[in-house]
């Protein structure tokens, strides 16, 4: 049985109660386009129409109204379960070391929910110097980006990713669009640390003798995306970190070609902390959020 995204179900519930996309967006602290995107995804997953156009607006179809009513009941049950289980005794301090991109572009957009579920946990989010670094003695767990080789540690695969070029609509208009892969060389290539991802994508796209060294290098994915959104160049991005910017139209994907990264996101911890109750709670919550968002390679 395939269960739709909780975020999409919340968007439907809010739209059903308020009767407008902009009020639902305000309640959920999302943009209107993000709410509309969630509703379209939900229609696609369900295989039937939830909305119908009436004049200049939209409304729920009769079937959509019935489904929204069922969703409201289900969300109420889940909310009651959270309230009942909030006092389960899971508490104490817990520190997670997380790569900056994952932390700011995914984890920090959801972490309030974990706090609501486990109010007795004093949670700290740390960032490492390297994406695969799991050496911080202050951290109880690590969300690391690597090949999965951390000796004497437990490593659980969270998600695999693929990279593809991303740029702002402003840049796309400025350069007159990209008709073929080699056209990306007309813009600044934005790199995270090194040229590896761009070199692999250009090779897969059969671009001959590309010069990848003339781009701009950054040490943080947030800086790469900030430059791309500002129209300063074209970046290599993945679905996990770029989803929000894409759904809001701040970034666009000019090509369908993507390269699978040799590295993935892992939840890493010491074997001695395997029975840590907060680690178990955090790992379960994180799996659930990634499943809801269906983070899949391009």
C-alpha cells in the first residue's frame, strides 16, 4: 500500500478548510506555488482529480471533498498519537553532526517536528569541516556524505543522489537558453570544493575538451546555491538540496542528463551508542521524513 506524502496531505487539508491556496500557504508557511505543487503531486499519486477550475479560482471536486474529509480524520488520529507519545521518556541531550547542505536545505526545514514529538530532547546540530567527517567527539550521531566506509562505526544508508545542472531563470534568459550541453560553458561553472562533478557530467554529455578550471569554487553548498539563485553561474545540484528552490521557481533544470553520485548520505554512529534511545527515535523520524519526501535520484 502506497501512502501519499504527509506534506501533500496537509496541503490538501489546509486547502479544504480555507478554500484557497494562498490561505493554505500562509498556514503552512509555504509559497502558493509550493502548495499548488503539492496538490498536483497528490493528484498524480492518487490517480484522480482533486481540484476543478471554477471561474478564475479552483475548488475541490466532489471526490476530492470526500477524500479531504478522510484525510482530516487521519491527520487528527496522527496528531493525537503524537500528543500521547510525547511523554514516552525519551529525553536528554543529543548532538548530531550534519553536512551544511543537508542541514540547512533539508534537516532545518523539518526539525521542529522532531522537537514537537520529543520535547524532552535537548538537540544540537553541528556542522563538520568535511562532508565525510565523523570525528567530532561532541557528536552522538553523524549525517555524513561519503562512500559508506567508516571503520568501526555503524553506517545506515539514508539516500542516494544524482547531480544535474541547475541555474536561475534570470541566467537562462541572459545567455539565451541552453540548447546543448556544451552551452553551459558560456556561464560560470559553480563548484563545491573541486571540479569532479562537473567533469563527470560534461564527459557523460560528450562535451569535448571542456575547461572546468575557470569556474568559481565554494566550500559550502549553501554558497553554491546562493550564487546560482543570484544568477552568478550554473551549479550541480541534487533533488534533496534543490527541491524547494526548484518548486518555487528560483532554480530551473535546463537538461535531463544527470550523473549518479558515487557518494551517498549515511547516518553514522558508534556501535556503543546503538541502544541510545534518542538515536533510535531520531533515526526513525529521519527515515520517515525522507520517505515522505521520496528523495530519489534524478
